[in-house]
């Protein structure tokens, strides 16, 4: 059992009725995970839906000693909807990328809440539809663009997110490789090529800056590296 006020920190439940939140709070469990700790593994029995209050979780499919990133969730995100509603086991493995706090909502809790507030079902359907759209877009990026283009897009995204001239990859090179559907060695090679042509420059301790924004944008669009510089 948790405080009802704790559920107010979960954006997708903010419009749920008080009756629904009471049902969830009465059955919910609060869990904290250390960085690197596994929340659940592919094939394991479902404990319920994980709603993230703080931290960041990476969801992975692991095969043939390689890991492929499915999606990343931060505060306000959720995990484990598929087995919650369909039954069966978790289809992927979830690992805390940093210290993470979650509220775990069991199937009984969610069903009781939806009985109290049927409109809650539409909220969960909307979230699952959004997840499907995200996965389709990720698949399209992997299929239609090469690694260099995907890496350029990621670097531009990280730069925009930082709001600063200097930014990080947002994870290790291995994690970036998993996100882009490749291996670390390829990421190392592509970063070296980007530095060589002047599109990016190291800024110390795993950080980068972008001296040639236009070159990186062209590469994101599929144009090959030209070695040009903005001077």
C-alpha cells in the first residue's frame, strides 16, 4: 500500500478518478532499484505494471550475446503493459540505468481501478498505442538509415536536449550501440570519422561539441561525409 499522493506523481494517472486512485494505492508497492539492477527479465512471470517515479530504465532484448534496445523510460514512463493485459511473461528485460524508484501496480490493482473508473482503460490503450508507434519509428530508422545517419541524428538530439554547446552521448558507447542497433566497435569507428572530418570535436571526459552543425545535419539526412568545415 502507498499514499494516494504518490500516484499524483505519475502523469498518466493524474486524470484518473479518486476512486480509481484509491484502488491502485491500496494494492501498489513502492520499489527502489540501484543502477544496473534488473527490474525483470524476459520470460519471467509478470509482477505487474511498473510506473517510474524517478530514474531511468532501459528495456532490452538479448540474443546471441548481443543486446538490442527496445525503449528507454524515465519519470512518468511505464513498463510491463503487455503481460499485464495479455497474460504470459515479460517479452524483454528491464535494467535500471541509474538509481530508480517505481510504483508496481499488479493486475488485480489495475483491474479494480478500471472497474471503478472505466475511462482509465482508454488511458492505458493510448499509452500502448504510443509505444507501438515509437517501436515502428525505431524499426523504420534502423531499416532505412545507415549507422552513420542514425548516429548523427542521436548526436543532434543529445545536443538539443543538453541546451548547451557541450553534451554527452547520454550513455556508454555500448548503450549507444544498442540504441542504434549495432555494436560498440562500429560506434567507435563512426565517432572517429566524425571527429576526423570536423563535424564533432571532443570536449573532455566523454563530452562533445559540434563545430560543423550543417555537416552533421546533412549526414543525418543520408548525405555522405564530405570533410567540409564551417571554418
